[in-house]
């Protein structure tokens, strides 16, 4: 009997599925995002609660590809496969995917440079747009300047808005914008005492990119904190903020007790549930009791060590 390996340190959905590691099926998160009334969803969650895994899953599901069959295979057997939205939405949209989780600098200039580099990388990922007959020469020149990190700050400020417009023109389908750990550079700025400057930059960049942007199908932002609405997301009418206290999406990050029990049962350790409950049951999201996945996965991988704090 083949036992799947635990995904310790694996936060990429494709890698996890390719390597056939143990996966707690959160795929109905995709359906919830599709059916959500708000165009932009902000999901603040603690560290190591599966934010990156969920966002890479959304990216893979939504993103247009020449190899649709391969993507379908990665969702084979998951709950989303049985839903009506599966056929209609899989591999249908262009995707803009940015993760700010590694942007950690002690000064403003370096922080800004890292953000520009990240945006440039995402532009390069869509370099095929330079061959598109839907973009004019001026748009292509702006695109090249961003990709080469030679654009002025006004162009970078509008880079998210512009890229979504280019993608819509080319694909005739509105893009999905996914931003992971959007608040990491802001948190670093607070610690490094250059908060005001950074907030100003992000208000312009995210404000232009997601507020009243007519070229978005859906936007999902995750972070640790909900940075005050006034500072970045002021006047955004299309934003739904679902914190830990909100019932929506409350079982999509972290592990429910049922999921923890299933995992222990799979590894023939279900007799340990009482100990696990005593040690690792510590969160209420909405009305759900939630366990930290990092602790549970590490515990299950090292059962012989017993219960110790992992987080």
C-alpha cells in the first residue's frame, strides 16, 4: 500500500499534485471565488495557513494554457471537478500573479526596486503580447520599458491597470488578478521606518490596478494584516474583505477538525486525535474550529517525537 508523502514546505499546488503528495481538498474555494459578488476579495489570514497554496491553485485553474488536458488532470478527483463551474471556467482567463512575500528590505529604495523587478517579471511572463496585433506601438513600447525596468514611476504606478488592459485586448477575456502577501513590503516598511512612502506607492499601484478597473474578471488578495482601508483601499466599492471573523471562506484556510481526523486516519494515527486536539486546536474562523496546517503536517511527519510546538 502506497502512502502519500506529507507536503512539508510545499506551497505550490502544481508541484504538490505532480508529486502526488497528501492534499487536503480545498478546491471548492475556486467555486466560492467565482460565485462571490465582490469583484475583488481581500483575505487576511495568519502565516502558514495555506494562502500561497490556495492562490497557486486559483492560478492554475483559471489560467489559459495550450495544455488544458494537463491542467484538468491536476484537478482530477477533486471536489471542484463535480461542479458546474468546472467546465465553464477552467483554463479560461489570462492571469496576473504577483507574490510579495519575499520583498523584505531595510530601506525604501531597495523595497521599491524589488517591487519594480517583480512587476517586470510578470510582464516578461506575458511577453507574447509584444507580438499581438491588438496592442499599438506605444503600448508595446510602454510594455518593453516596464519589462526592462526602465519605465518612470508613473508608468509603474499604472502597470497593473495597463497589463490587465493589454491582456483583455489580446485574449478578449477579462483577466484574473492574484496577489499573494500584498502587505509584506508594507510591514517591512513599518519596521524600517519608511511606512508613509511605501503606503503612498501601494495606494497608487493597487488603487489603479484594482479599484474601478473595468478589465478584471476577479481579483484575490491575501495578506497577514488588513492594512486599514483608508490607507490603501479607500473608496473601493468593488472590494469584499473577509477577515477571520467572517463566515465566508472560513473553512478554506487552515484545517478543519474533520480534515485533521481524515489526515490522521490516512496515516493510521487516528488514536492520537485527543492529544492533537489538546495541543493544536486553537483557532475559530467564522464558526469553524481551525487547526494550523503547519503544525499538523509536521506533527504527522514526526509522530514518534510526540506533541511539540511547531509554530
